[in-house]
C-alpha cells in the first residue's frame, strides 16, 4: 500500500492540472487584509465590552481602557442605570478623544 509523500511508491507533491485559467477564480479582495480587519474589530469590541461592567446594585459602570500606572486601577468614567446609557457615553468619550 502506497501513501503519497511517505517513502516508496508515492509522490511528495501532487500538482493539479488546469484546462484553462478560468478553472480557478481568484477573489478580488485580499483575504489577509480582511482577516486583519476582523481581528482588529474583534479585539476592539471585546475591550469595549469589558469596560462596561454590571454592578451589584443593578447599574452599569464605565471604566477607562487604560490602567493608571501609579495605582494599577482603571479610572471610573461614570455610573449609569442602563447599559445603553453607558454605551452612549463610551461613544461620546471616544468621539471627544479623537476630535
């Protein structure tokens, strides 16, 4: 019994033959750039989700993304009754930081 790529009786590489160039279509997008974008968005949203935390009282608190180097804690950016209010304030903070 021969197994490809394992010793005698098999080829290490199988190269498919094409009848024409149209047999294999190449997408118009660069897959690597899409993967990078997806990873960036995934990490961005996971960080944002962790910065809004539910409190024992039922409210939500928004924390800074970066830790204070001297205390090692995150800054409290506000306490809100609903998660939507906290998310709206998070967007306002990000807008203010970049404009």
